[in-house]
DNA sequence: GTTGGCACTCACCCTGGATGAGTGCCAGTC
DNA sequence: GACTGGCACTCATCCAGGGTGAGTGCCAAC
């Protein structure tokens, strides 16, 4: 039903449309590509492709543009993997190597991704619950006031202030600090919680209430879901590059991008690391973004994803290039965060 | 030269133009305001105001719009201070009280400000160098690897990884940690640096190189200027509300907003806390933002500003309302950060 | 100093015809 | 049966031209 040449025609249409932003006609197609057939033949193929729903006409006397279904086929079957240039690889490495801490890594990744793809980039901060504990610190702020500091292997720092009903002595605090760290360091936060729960029992009955308050607050910090919701966004100026009629819909798109929770849903459904997920137009589960495509990838180790990153752009985007960039940055971030 | 009525006319023009986004003519003016004179008289006043450069005509047969100079006069002399409604005050307090840590305070402030003013909001993270030290922690990551953690009174956390040439024993580290904290806690970071510089001499000669490496890295963290450059932005979707011809210039504006360093320059010139600074159109020292106005205020104690926050909007904005919102949020943030 | 009247300007809107890219269909060719 | 050239048709886009009306500046009168 879809022979080789029809697929070539579809590929050519996608490529030209991505390039020129204009509906592509049969004549232009044979001029720009070596299809070896006449415009009339291409027209027949186009009619067939339209019949199948892969391309459409904006209006009667215009050329064709790919539909979401067309892009989908293009991505699944036609897009060759286009590796990054070595210059681009170098740029990623040198720019991101300059980061001094986690915030910096995330910020720079967003910038890099936005610049490489010339689209809106989104990077989720590494999930807290799936990170491992590097260190827990208890800082006394006053007799009954305590600052809890949690440092994860990915470099995230979380803090909480706790009020205890009675003062906790320095000796007790030191003891507790040591106990917590021996038990938790290297554990994933989800696992650390169960370890923390057992700690109070190992203390003298008198001390248990205070210890319980502290470990309780720490357990809360370990499992705070809100902390998993942090994202960084960059390259919003590229929204305007979408062009033409898209400018009208910038508003809702910007609004959607500010709704970080929504974004995370969109990104969250990406599959395993090293795989790049593409969602196109109507496949995007958000009303205001049905005219966009989302290219995303998880980062982290293969067994345990830490977070997701990706870009949002017009369905008319350079899929092979974008996918390559997203994959490259995801790989870099994975590696960077795994060895601290 | 500018009698009372001419000023009223200017005020009326500004208010109507802000309201309707359209050049305002003499008839509309007398209809909407109780000026007590006829359109013809208003026309004479308008001619005088135009002569002085406070208003202008987009084209011959159109109404008048205020110039930057006109807005300036409006802000300086005509804008009554418009206090926030008690509902708005409550909204600010309850929403911001829910913040759990510094990141949260900043994020929520940005959102609040963007929502109140319906414009693009910018909040600078509290300056590191002007904050005071709450706690310094040394975490051993390996025999010669150390994680330095600095926590400030505003809740900022900075971290650095240091490699030492020789291993630092636990006793030494404990000693050093205690020494650093006794000396630095409560000090502003700028002052802490000088205190840190004296620490190595108080240690045994053998230990000095290691101690020196550590305090050196810490001093660097204390004075890292890049850390002062963090800002949060929100409400970019409101850019599209600028309307009309502004939509064209969204691109450069978004780009300017992504250049955080530039933003800080713009904000940085704000004066003391509790005062609100307004820069209008050509007064804004950035090429791509000459069609915008910036309303900003410092936050922090009166003697020592910690950072700046504000909004960027079209010169055609509700100055009294915006100034009130900016002042209110700045006050809240000042108070919130001063008592941790 | 203020007002009503009046001529004038000019952006904006609507209309209608010309233009041309692109299509679908069909008869003819390999 | 697949491909091709020719041809009539469609329709968005562009451009010119006339009408409309908001708003002004000026002037004479109050």
C-alpha cells in the first residue's frame, strides 16, 4: 500500500516543509530531490498519502504539509540517526564541564540544549527520592531549634528547620548524627526512610521523643514529593521562532511552560535512559500543546532514572537533529551526576 | 507653564491610555472625566502638553499617547499611592508563608508578583556576599576529598568539592570545623573571609598546608561573584499581554530576560529598601527594552540590601498599582529573610 | 480664557480584479 | 499497469482605489 517511493515522497515533504515552513508542491519536490519521476506521478503518490492521512492540504490550491501521523511515520521509519558533529560534542563537554555545582549543571544543560536545538529546553532536577544519601548534618540554631541538612550524591541539598519540645544536648546530637549517617549514607532516600524509622528505638527511652521528632522531620524531607517537581526552563525566546500562525498561540504555550507540574507529567512518561521519546502533536497530553512536539529522554543510570530532560518545539522540527542533541545531553548529564 | 488643569489632562490621558491601549482624543477625555471644560479647551491644553513633549500623536489624525517624559511626570507628581486591598495583602502573606525553604520563597515571590501585576516578575536571590554565615560543614567524601557546605542566614546553601594533597584526619577536621564556625557564624561573608584568612596560622605547622587548602576554597566560595547572579523569572506569558505591536518585539525581550546578567544590571541600580524605583522607556539602559518600564525595589534590612526584585512591563502600565505590589512583596521578602 | 463650528488629514476597512502556485483529471505513451 | 504531459479549475495572496470617521488645528465669537 505504501511502496518505497511513496515513503520517499513523504520523507521529502517532511524535510522540505521543515526547511521552508511552506506547503510543498509536486513541482518543487521533484526539483529539490532526485525522485526520478515527474510531478504528475508525485501528485498521484501525494493523493495516496493524503488518502492514508499522512499529509494534508491547508487549502485547495496549496501544497501539502505533513500531518501528525505523517511525522510519526517519518520519525519511526524514515529518520536516519544523525550523529552530532564533533564540534557540537566538544561544545557540550567543555561547556558543561565548567559547572561547579548541581544548579550549575542543570542551568548549563538547559542553555546548551536550547542552543543546540534552537527550541525550548526543559531539564528536571534529579529526583530526590531516587538519589542516594551522601551526608546528613544536624546544625543547632538554638536550644530547641535545629537545622537539618541533607546532601545527596547528585549534589542536591535539602534543608528543614525543626523545633524540638525539649533541648537536645550536644552529645546526643553528635551521637544521633553519627548513627544517621552510618545507617543512611549510600542508601537511596526511599530506603533510607525505613532505616531512619528504626533509629529511635536504639536510644535511651528518655531521649526517644526528641530523636523521634528529628528523624520524623528527616523522613519527611526524604520523601517530600514537592522536591521532585523542580525543573529549569530555557530558550523560551525560541518560541517566537516557531513562526507565522504560531505566534498567536505563544500565550497559552508560555502559560503551559510555567506550569511546572504539567511539564513534569509530559516529560515523566519518557521511557528508559539512552532511549529518546518523541511525542507529536495530538499525542501530547496537554490541550495547549497539541501543536507542538516533545522530544525527551531520561537521564541517570540504566537501572535507575534520576530525571528527565527534553525540548518542546513545533511539530515542524528537525527530528533527527533534535533527537541526537537530546540524547547527547542526557548522556552527559547521566555521566556527570553519577560520579558527583 | 503647566497649570493644574493641564496636569489633570495629562493624568487623564495616561489613565485612559493605560486602560484602553488606544490613543485618547479630546472628546473621549471630557466624556470619561469631569474636567468641566469643553473638548476644544482640552485640545488647547493638549497642544501645550505636546509642545512640552509630554504627549505625542502616533499620526496626524489620531489621539494622543503619553511619551516617556509624560509617564515620568505622571509617576513623579501625579500618581497617588494606591494601597493594596486587604484581600491582596492576605493573599501575599498566606501564599508566601507556605514556603519551606529559600528556593521556595523566591519561586513563590516571583509567582505572586507576576500574578499581582500581571507582568513579568524578576526576583534576585539574596546576595551571598552580603548574607551572614549560619553554619559551615566539612564532609569527608574520601581520604583526600572533602565537601564544603556553607549555609547562610537567608537559607542559601553553597557547596564545593576540594581535593587535598594529603589526607586530613578526623580530629583535624573536627577541630577545623569547630574553629571555622566559632569564628564565622553571624559574620557577613565579606567579613568572614578575613577571619578565615587568619585560621591556618593557629594550627600546627604540619597541618597548615591542608588547612590552608580548605580555608582557601572556602574563601573562594564566600566571595564567588557568580553566586550573586542568580535570579528567578516568572510570568513571561504576560509579555503577550503587552499587546498589538508589542508582539513583534517579544523575541528580543525574551532574549533579554534570559540574559540574567543583564537583568541584574537593570535591577541592581535600584536604591534603598522601602523605596520603589521606576525606570521608563528610554531610561532603561538596555537596547531591547527601551519600550518597557521597570519597577523595582531592594529587599533586605534598611542598612544592608540583600537583593532586588521587580517587574518589567510595557511603559503603558498601571504605575500606582504596580509600585504598590512591588513594595508589598519586597517588604514581605525582607521580613521573611531577616528572621530565617 | 473658553467655546462652537468647520475644513482638513489620514489610518483603517472594504471591495474587486489580477496573479500564480498548485491541484485533479484525462488521454496518450512506454 | 504505471508513468507522463496537458489543461481546466480553485483559491489564497497582493494591490489599488474609494468611502468612512475619528481626531485635529484654526478661527471667530462669547
